[in-house]
């Protein structure tokens, strides 16, 4: 402390020393100021580079078709950034379902002359003639089947015992058989070539599939408008294989057609509305009708009209996509079934026979 006081006195007494002291102070201040300027410039440059690396909305939009910008319409009016995938894929490959226009099974032995065309089961088994051989038959209308990539027969079935057997699908050339007439004694002949096979195992019911794409393609190329199929077990078993028939209220036989067109699109509401439809079976009928319709028809009204345009009865569709309605009270004749939705009318014609 005494040395510092002495130094201060020395500076004040010697003008040359005071000048030197002031110059040293100025140099130190200049050094600190230069250092501060350098740091500031460095920070500014770093921040500027970071900002420069950000891509503007216009540049991102030009380089990435999946990027869009929008403006928030709220009070803040702040600009928003919505990232979407570059494409929203939804295949135009659509599946369509056809139910049989006829199905039945036949049985050998004492039941060879009995018709089994009006029950909710199709039964198959390979055994002796006396114990009973069972074949099943199905017929589909394929007149509307075009531009498809695959066609599969789908049957909901099970074994009645814990057995496993292959069930083959064979072609039946004749299309004249009737489900309410066919029996073992008058059944149509089948071709020997196996079109497809599936292994049925266990007592738990499920859908089984047979790929018939090539067969249906050959038929359509030849101009055929219907297809008849026969189900035949490969193995000899004591148990039976049960499949749901078209008379069953649920899980009916299906011919599943997948269309061949594909693209990347957004399906619009108008496209969905254009694909609405409903079908009826059996037709002709006498006592009941099975309706299959698009889900959008649910809770809408089905109007039954005669050919003179008079309304006979109105039915509300309460099922999800299927519903059985009684036509027992209708007289013999031709009727129109109408469903109106979104100011459009969808119509099917049904023939009632008594």
C-alpha cells in the first residue's frame, strides 16, 4: 500500500511519467474495445449463417411437393407450417363381393334322391357310397366381372370333428342345374382337373379361400356369364365339413373380386356416393329377400313399388350391410325396390312367384 502511494506521488511530480501512464491506459482501453468489436462481429456472423441455412417456405414448396403452407384465420393471424407426406397413397384396387345365385349339396346312399338346396349348410365328405359321400355345388353370375386382378372363392366353414382334409374345387360345365332340384341322382358332371384346394382343419369356423383367378379369366374370355363349381374332399374321413350356404343369414359364400386398376389418389365423397349399390337374393323369390347394401344405406327407407308406380310397403334398413325382409304378403308379379339417398335413387327389380 505504501508502494502504491509512492508511485502515485512519483507520477504527479514527474510530467513525463504521467504522460506515459495515460498512454498505457488508452492502449488498454483500445485493446478491450477492439476485443469487444471482434466478439460482436463473430456473434453476428454466426447468427447470420444460421438464419441463412433456413429454407424459406417458397423454396421448400418448390423443392418438396409434400410441403404446404397455410394461414391461420384466428385473431393472431400467425403463419402456420403443415407437414404432410409427399403422397397419401390409397389404392384404387377395390374388392367386390358376389354371393351365389344358387348353391346346394348332394348326398349318396338312402338320400340320393333328396334335394338339400334350401338349408343354411353346404356339406362335403369323402367316404363310401353307403355311409354317404357329400358334394357341394355353387353357381355365380359373373357377367359383370371385368378388369380384375384376382378372384377368390371364400367359404366360411369348419369340421364337425377334430379332423383335417383337403377340399378341392372343380369346374362344372353345366349351368342348367337348379338348387331346388339338384340331388345325387341328377347332379351335373364335373371336370377332373382341380382348380384350387384348401386344407380344412379343426372345429373352429373361419373363412377359407380358393384362388380361381385363372379359371374365371378363361371363362370371361370365352364369353361365359356364369360359373358353376363343385366342392369335393380329397381324403376319406368319418367327419363332415360344413360351410355356410347363401341361405345362412351370416358369413355367406363369396366370390371376392379385386379390381385391376391402381393409382395414388384421395377418394372423394362424390366417388364414394357413385359406388353406392345394393343387391338382392334370391330372385325370383316367394317368401323372403336377402338384401346386401353399402353401409351408407343404413337407416334409410326401402320402398317396394308395383310396376304401376304404386307404393306397396316401406321398410327401414336397420342392418349394417345386410338385411332379410319378408315378401310373403306380396302377390305374384314384378316389383321395384327403391332406396333414395342424397337425392339419388337406387333401384332393383324383383320377381315374386307363388
